[in-house]
């Protein structure tokens, strides 16, 4: 296909209007040319002989009449071994390599290959000569860090093929052929590198399943109260400073999955730096290797070009789907989806589309829905399972959840972890609101225990509200105890000290164990002389339990601390 | 190539349009008016129609005004001769010193590659317990001071600047009252800091849109010094005026507003400036403190709201004090683990207790009977406000931590504070 040419007819921020001749494809990549710079852009609207392009770079210096080269290709990413551990920008340029080339600052118009070309991989063939295969089937594998990275029939090959040649075991670069396929009419050479357009989901699997298996995050309020499943979706809306990013960072460390993809979308660069610099030093408890080896960072922070922000979430989810095709469990963390929605809004404004609520485009909802739809647990053609779980933060204007992005997201996700300003002001971290949040997925805590805890939280809150009207003196001691119990659950279980090595991450078995103890406190019929006595008891019990939370589970100290709690409880429950 | 035009097609707000060829996007042009020559910048190109925003305001521009394109975007001079000088937002001298035009560098340049940033690690000591103990300021942090008009945010900025150990101070004034400008200048002078300071000043008397360039020019100069290994502190006051100038231009350009008239890209515009704060891998740093006044004391107003989502926390100034609620330093945990073993404990416990104090205060105002616990909290809260929150308190971090233990021990039994036993054993003052 010969690509078309065009000329700039108008410039408004990062949007160009371009007059073109020849065919142009919606969403194809084009390059306005400025002296020796070619700036990457994407076609986002076509009207007659004019195309509107969003430029992924600063447009300073472009002129009306300047040349534009179309490519005939959709915005795509490179897939193959060597993605893990990398830090990319929204268009999959490796940032450390860019820094080597350009120094301190990002230079527009510089694009680098995502996968290292010189590196050799030990290829082990799996498919035999003559085997019948189709897109997504395994041809062989290489070892990528701790994983067996499968080399698959390229996803864009339609129909059925026969393997004519397969490479012998040995080391190959990603561009060397490892197989030749034949569909009767023509032959296709396969390398370890393939490309895929980011806005299309990769669906080379047999079927999608219902997500049921819990994804443990070691954050108690999530795993016990508002769980997430592999292949599920969840969102974390919250005002600024309530703890969205910290929550995502904790999850990226502790989540029980194979691969984590961090999409830092339109927020602070400093937060990504923490991950980039810390992860290589942190150990993944599951494998003993560094956390970086299971992580890919796609980062398009707030001062990087806005259009690439929109691309970054698609780049990230495409990488996630790629690893899912290998039968791995992948977690995609997007922070913040609102910035991506705002990028859509900026562009929609420049296109002078009819605006919806708060000037967001009318198609916002469907765009958000189809993004989260790319999550899922699937059965691959050979029967193995793989999953992509998506967790996205939302940054609502003014912290008010009644706004288009939060509302559109709530419609499509399976769990809602709503952060509250009140709780973060009171330093009750993680500041997930225990009464407003919800999850449609099953928890690791037995249903009856969980129900009681939830009821206690609700009732305790009611008592607290009532006390604000009638005062402590007007409250019955039974009610007062309910209130104290709810505060106790909050202090020792819902709240978790992220910066304490032990308390910061609670594995599933410890959560179950703790919850048993908690349950016995909630069930206990306690007797106190007066409210002051009750308060004093709960203050002491809270402190003892918090101390317990900070002790490693397989120690004698742990058992001793637990015995202390049981004894304290026995002293106020004479009949038990 | 023709670079001079004599026909203005359209004048609306502070935007003028001319028909011209071969103009580049964001190029500067000069336009002559009765008041002299104003600087303008290309903000839209449509065929041969060029829209220019006029920094000094379009008032007085005639349809036959001369428009001369300069062929380059906004630049600033850079050299150590800038030190001790005062300029306007466009970089023209505001003092009696000479015009500087050596070593020109573009302003509003590209962002730093995240791979070239390092994790900030140096605390900036201010002597203010509400900052040092509870919301520690960190070198390379970007942090606004949210306040209503009338709060002493400029004195607070000046005080931090004088206390901080930095090499260079850059002040970017936007809509600054002339008195405040003089206050800054005199304070710098009295403290012998003027010779390592540069001032870019737009005052309330200058046309609004002229303040648009102040953050970019201040930060471009800061960036160059930081690349030479200098630790630079940038003070921007008041960023709400900057946002309002953006709004004015957006409305003139008939952009669809997203929220209370502000353009949909307000977040990106503010972020482009705030993200210039940086700790370079192998060079210096930029720390940015920015006053952001909140219209109607409303933190959900689009300017503070978008700012809060961008910056690394905020100091919330109210009734002359830094409020513990609403104030935040997101970088504090990068440094407060290394100051003193009890720093985090004091930080968390004292605030949680202060939150309980506020509840008791509310109960008291409703006329409810005070329990023993309430009375303890009230005693605690009053002491906390007087001995920790008051901005007149000026003590080093370590003294403030000691004071924290003393106040708590005077008011509570150890178990009532929720502090882990092992910290109590180590730090609780023995009676
Ligand atoms: N789980 C937590 N434990 C302790 N501190 C927290 C926690 N979550 C948030 N914080 C504090 O709040 C600050 C802001 O959190 P962050 O996640 O950056 O907020 P958001 O992303 O919602 O704006 C953090 O820098 C930290 O000081
Ligand atoms: Mg965040």
C-alpha cells in the first residue's frame, strides 16, 4: 500500500487539520514534518479532503502548508520477549534508552524500538513440522526472567496454517525467523516480534469465563471486605491526597499475580520514579527475584504530551493482553483514568464536538466501558487459563463522585473502592469508605462472619450519628459498646500501616486467622460498670491488637500477644 | 520573506487576528499600539488566519497596527548577571539595570525524562512544627499554599525561603500587590539574599494576560541553574491569577469551558509548570512553592482542586495557621523515616488525637456533658494549637518532637494515645 501525503491547513494546540490526497485510514499514524523532525500523530477524524490529527508531541514551530506523511498503519505496539522490566512512555518508547540518547529532557520526534534488537534469546521449539496451527498457538518458547515466554503464531494471521519449518533450539534475536507457516496459498515467516494495534483487543482465546478466583492483595479491607478477582475490574475514586496512588503502589507490590503493568497516566512523574528506583531493589516474595522482573511501567505523566496520555492506557492494556495469551495472570493498574478522560475532552473540544456533562464528549461512557471490557479471565485454545485484571483510579473534580467519569466507571466495574476525605483527614488509612464501597466478588472471609462485621460497622456509625444529637449521656451503654466495637474493627483491621513491614501486607491465611479473633470480640457479651470503663477497655484492647498486628505470624511472640488479647477479653465477659 | 503586516482583521478580548503567511505555531510577534510595542504569541493557525494573544492586552490596538513576526518562540536570557535583578513577565528589566539578551534559551521547554529523576531525599527545615513534624517539606517538592485572600501566605513563603538552605531563589509574581513585591524585595535584601535571587514580577496594576509568562520564564531560568548543579527554590504567587488569565484567553477563543468557565486543559496547563520541580540525577534541583488563593475559601474550586491533584501535597493556611486537616506533604515519608525514630509516631498520633479533640469541641458547642475523656482531649487540643500550630513558634524538628511527647504525657495515659507499646517504652516521658 502506498501511503498518502498531506499539507497542514490549520493548527490548534496539538490538533492539526491536514489536507490530503489518496486514501487515509481512521486512526492511522501520520507524521507532520518539521525540518528534520518527524512528529508522531494519529488521524482522529476525516471530513472530505481534510483529516484532523492529534499530535503526540508539542506542535511549536509547525506551519500551515508544512508536509505530512501518512503511514497507512494503525498505532501499534511491539510484542515479544524483553518487555518485562522495561519503562516505556505512552507510545512504547523505552525511557532509559531515550535518556541515554537525549539526556535530561524528552526530545520530540525521537522514537526508539521497544524491544532490544541485539539481544539473543534461547529459543526452544514446541510445535513440530507439519503441525496445524492458528493465531495465538504456541510455536516455541524462550525464558524471560522467571517466565516461559511463549512465541505464538502472530495474532494478525487469519485462518489455519501448517508449520513448514521450525527453528532448531538455539539463540535468536527477535527479528530472526523462528518458523515458516503455510496456509496453502502463501507462506508467512514468523519472528519472535509481532505488532498489534493498541485500540483493538487481542482475542485469540477459546472463551471468556466468569471471574471467580480471588486476587489477594494483602490489603485487609480489600481482600476481606471489598475483594477483587482475577479477570475482574475495580475502580478507586477519591479526592486528591486520599490515597489512590499509595493504594495502587501497595497493590503493585503485593498482588498475587504473575505480571503487573503500571500505567502512570497523566499524574506525577515523581511517583513513577519511586517505582522505577525501588522495584529493582525489592524482592518478590513468590519468586525471590526483583519485583521489576515481573513489572512493566507505561508512563505518560502529566507534563508529557496529552495525546500520548490517551494512547498510554491502550498501550498498557495491549501488553497485558499479550501476557494473558501465555496463560499468565496479569494485573493492570491505571492511575488515573480521569486524566485519560480529560485528554479525550481536550481533543473533543478542539474538534468542536457537541459536549456532554462537564464538557466531556458524549461517547465518554462507551470508551470507558470498552476499556474495562478488555479485562477478563479466558480459556486459551489449549485449555490453559489466563487473566487480565484492571484496577483504575478516578480523580473526580472537587472530590465529588457525581461526575461523568466516576459514574461511567461505576457502571462497568465489579468493585468500587471509594476513598473518603474524612477518613484520610483523620489518617485512617487506607481511606476506603467501609460503608459506601462495594464489591460483587466473593471474599476469603466466611459469609456469616463478614455479615456480622458489616452490620457492626453500620450500627456503630448509626450510634455515632445519634450521639452527635443526643450526646454520650443520652446513649445506652449497649449502643455505646456497639459503637466502640465498630471503632475497634476500624482501628485494628480496616486500617493498616502501609509503612510497617509486617502490618503493611497481610497474607490470606493471616487475614482469616485475624478475622476469627475479631469475630470473637464482636460476638462477646461484655459487661462494664460505665462508659468510661468501656472506653478504657477498648483503648487497651486496640493497642494490644495493633501491637499484635506488627508481629510476624510464625513467632512465639505472636502467640503470646494473641493470648493477651484473649485474656483481656475474658476479663470483661464473665459468663463466657 | 514578509514578516511585517499592517492589517488586523479581528480584535476580541486580548486576542487579535491577522492574515499572514509562513508563520510558525507559538511564534512571537510584536504589535504596535498607541501605548508602545506589545508582545504577542501565535495561539491558533487556520489557513492564513493567525490568532495572537496580546500579553499587554489588546486595548488601544488599531486595525492598521503594525504586526511584526519575530520568527522564534518566547525566550529568556540566561547568565549569572540575572542574579539580583528584577524583570517583568516578559523578561524586560523592571529595575534600572541593563537589558539582558545573552545566551537565549526557550521557555516552556520539554519535560524531564522520568528516568533522569531521582527520589528526593533531603528535608528542607523551616522551624515551623506544622511543616517539619507533620508535613515535612522535601527538596524538589512542588507544593502550593492554599489560602483565602488576606491570609499571610506571602510572609509564609518569604519565611520558608529565608530559612531554607538553597543556592538560588526565584520569585515569580503574578498579580502581586506592589506592597507585597516590595515586601519580598526588602526581606531578601535584609537577609542578604537578594544577590542570589531573581525576581520576575507582574503586579496587579499590569494587564492580566501578561502574567501568563511568569511561571514559564521563572522555571526556565530555574531549570538552567539546576542543570548547573544549583539547588533552586521557586516561589510563585499567586497561581490563581495565572489560571484566571488562562481562562480569559480560553473564553476569548470561544473554547468550551469545562468547569466554572475554566478551560478543559487547566489541569495540563498547571501540570506543565508544576512538573518542572525536579531532583536531577547528577545535577541540582528545583523546589516550587506556590500561593494559590481560593475564591470563597472553597477548596473544590477548579484552581485549588486541579492544583491539589498535581502538586505533592499542600499547606492549607487558615486563620493564620497551617491547618492539620487538608494540609499534606506527600513526600514526607521519603525523609521522616530517617530523622528520628519517633517522628512518624508523633506525626500520626498527635493528628489522630487532634481529630478527636475537634469532635469533643463539637460536642461541647452542642452543650453536651463532657466526659473525662472529652476533657482530656480539650486540654490536649488547646495546648496543641498554642504550642505547635501557632505560626510564631520557631523551633527545630527535634525540639518539636520532644514537645509533642511532653504535651501528650501531660494530657493522657500512654494506652489512650494508641501508640505502639515499644515506642511508649522508649519515648514516653517519665514522671
Ligand atoms: N495507606 C496509607 N498509609 C499511610 N499514609 C498514606 C496511605 N495512603 C495515603 N497516605 C498518605 O497520603 C498521601 C497522599 O496519598 P496519594 O496516594 O498520593 O493520594 P492520591 O493519589 O489519592 O492523591 C501520601 O503521600 C501519604 O502521605
Ligand atoms: Mg495519586
